[in-house]
């Protein structure tokens, strides 16, 4: 978990229990960005945004949710 501007960034693959399900339905209405392997990204914080990191094979490596509160 990283802290920024009194907000938290949760890594779904590292910080939350493995039993917590995440479906496409859970992402409906959220701002999402997909980051290909090796891509450079900005470090700006957008509360509620979901960032999906891909590995070299194009598969999901990590999912991060920026959360305030």
C-alpha cells in the first residue's frame, strides 16, 4: 500500500485477500487505465481509478485501485 495526498493505493494482488473477487461488473463506471509491460506512466493520483498492469505476455500482472477515505 502506498500513501499519497492522504489517499491510499491498494494493490489487489498484494494488499487485499486473495478471496476478494473482482469482476468486470465491479469495474463498471470506474475510470480505468491499462498499462502494457514496460510502458511509462504518470504518477498522478485519481481517486477511484483502477490501473491494470500487464506482463510481457499481455496478461494481467497486477490491479491497483486508488482510493480516498
